[in-house]
């Protein structure tokens, strides 16, 4: 880049013209290319000019050896919240909150939420619904280095967003907080970080700049933070953490929620069991006993074996703040098992030729349906049976969440084309696919709502329970060789039960996954010279500048 800029500057000079200032600055990087190791520092210095985001919070965290004690950089939520309001007001209105009336409606809907009653903030008589912005905290791990290799390195990314912000799909509204390479952490670094995060959200609840840091050390009165202490954080706006989102593995490993595979107390939202008794999560009927065994906030607080972590212990949220992700529980949970089983039955039993020849026939039909329905998120092809068949386990379709979501209707049309209408089991599979599609149509029809209207929500819940019951019945018919069940089925139902309170699209992880793609790319570039905590700090520095440039452009549009 520096060499190209230098040549461009020379071309300008040869023409008797003056090169743009930015081009000249790039050409001078590293003393004109003599010292390339200095280029990154000089680029950061150039791009830092005009950045209106707050300086990164600097703190030392303890990591595994050989890393030991390392300085880390974070973008804490209360500082970002304030900076958006003060310096990027257009972005604040678009991505955080535009209208106090929206907040009034949101909190009216939340009165039916299990965590509303006895909540330390929203249940109080002094609560101002037109001032408190509900926030979502997303956390998840992703392979960042050596993706697809046995030696790949996992990176956990934390980010937050407003639940009443702008377009639900934009990744600009998902604001990063911190990155942690899993191999460097023995639990100490993550715990310390979550303590800082809990303090930051506590500050947001109060809506005032704090007098002391997360350790209780008072800010010097003459410092920038000392002068701001006690003043409004964002013109009277406050924030409360209302939703913790992520996949089940993240909730177990980072939030210490119960493991979904254990027989005793596998769910942090209800008192179901993991065995075959009447209280089992496997009971998917609308009259299942576990439905009347869901935790209230008061019961959860008095439970001695409740999950504990700095976020829960601080009181800013609880296990009832955990919202089961519709994307992971359905598109990457229930659907791959159901769709994989349907495809396996088609190629092995329903169609007359060899499995591979049958697969080609199925793919041709799916492809024609893709085109007729104008579906963009398609599978690129189905050339191998290993796409959905496993050697020793029931079938499970591989693919991205959007690909699996978009497959529902084409697969239904394909099954209807090849099924035997005289066989009861074929009709039951057709009904299974129809119920699945009906769920998706309701989800799409209500996509702009904060919560589903009562009639839609009631039908949505009924269909969700019906889908899980059909899945279980098909599993029993095929004696466990197809339509395998898994705990995600239970958590999928939990996500659907809140449809009339909070729309599943508001708490699914698509936005967080989009940010993880950015994290992977950034980690790849930052780990070329350094690793572990130093790479994470480098990522935070670069992402802060990138977010400033994006927000600045947005405010200028």
C-alpha cells in the first residue's frame, strides 16, 4: 500500500500537480518504506485524528502462562452509549432509541416476562419506562485462527445492542466490547472481564458518570472522568441489560448455566429433568409438567445451586435474562436433524435408483424450487451423501443457518412430489414439513413487531409444540434411526413461549454472528506478528477506529 501510494505521489509530481494529503501521508509511512515495522503505529496515529469514540478502557488481566499478566483494551458499554449520544447522535437515534414512545410500548409488553416481577430496576415504582433502553448482550466463540484445522484457535467475542434500535439485520448496531482467545484463559481473565462488564451495566442503569472505577478507586477530581462524575451519562437516557444471548455452549462455559445434557436440572429457565420421567424436557405437549415449573426471579434468587457469575452476582441480570436463540435451537438444532432425515429417506427408500442417482434427482427438484420461489440463500449443491448422512448417528444436514432456514419450502415441495400418499408415515412427514413452514411464515409476517400480536403468538406457540411432537413421533416410528431428538428442542420451545413478549428475531444471534465474521478477519490480520492477549488488544484498537469511520459516515449521510 505504501509503495503504491509513493508511486502515485510521484506521478502527481511529474504532472506538476499536488497529491492529496491522505495519499502523501500513506507514501511517507515507515519513513518512505525504509522502516516497515513502524507503519501500523503511524497508520493508527493518522486515523486517530478526529475519532470521537472514548479512549479504550485499559486494564490488566491475568492469563495462563506464558502470557501471565497482560494489559487489555475494552470498549465498555456505558462509555460507548454516552459517546453515541454525545458525538454520533444520528447513530444513537437509529441504533439505540429514536422515540420514547417505543420504550413505553416495549416495557408494557415486558410485564408478562418472567424476569419483570421483582426485577431490581423495572419493577420499582420509580421506574421511568420512557428513559430506560433495554439492551442485549451477545457472547459466542468462533474459530479465528486456522479455521477448519485441528489446531484452530477459538476466539470469544462479546458485543451489545439495543432491543429497540433500528433495522434488525444491520451489523452496525452490534457494538463490540472485548475479544478473548480461549486458549489463553484459565477462567481468571474472563471472570475479571465480566466483573468490569457488570460494573459498566450498573453505571448504565444509574445513568450517571461514576465517581470511581470498577475496583472502587476514586477518579482524581481534575481528570476527565473526575470532572464528569455525577453528571448525566447520555442526556437522561439510561440502559438496562434485558437479554443475554448466545448458543448453549457459551451459556454453559461463560455464564455457568446448567449443562443441557445432564439428567438433573439441565435447564436454567425451568425445573425440568433430563431423564424419561414426566418432568422431562422430552415432553413436548402443551400440557407438559415443566411448563408450570418455570423459575420466577424470587425463586431463582433463593435457590442455593443457582448459576453464579459476576453478571448474575451483581444483580444487573439473572438466568431469567438468558434468551434461547431461535437460530441455534431451530436452524442449527432441530431443523438439521429433521431435514437431514427427510433427505436420507428420499434417497435411500422413496426414490427407486441408487442413493447418489436419487440425490441428483432431489437436487434438480430443489434447484427448480429455489428458482421458482426466488430464494437467494441456497445450498451450492448436493453432490455427496455425507452432507446429511453420518456413519453411526442419525442423519443431520450440514449447512449455514440461512441455508437451512430457506430450505423448508423447497424440501416440502420435493417431498410432496415424490411421496406415496397412501402411506400414513409419508403423510405425517408432509405434515411435519408443513408445520415447519407455517412457523416460518408467521415469523416473517411479524418481523417488524417487537412482540407477536396475541393471535399470531398463540398460533406460533401451538405450531412449535406441534412440530416437536411430530418430531418425537417420527423418531419413535423409525426407532431412533431418523429424527433424533436433542435438548435444543426444549430450548427452542422456551424461545417460542416468549413470542408475545419479545419477538424471537430480536434475540436471535444473526447480528452477533455477522460481527464474528469481522472478528475472524481482524484476528487473522492481527495475529501475524503477535498472539494471544496482545493480538486481542491490537484488535480492539483497530476496531475502535473502524467503528468511528463507519459511524462518522453514517452521521454524514
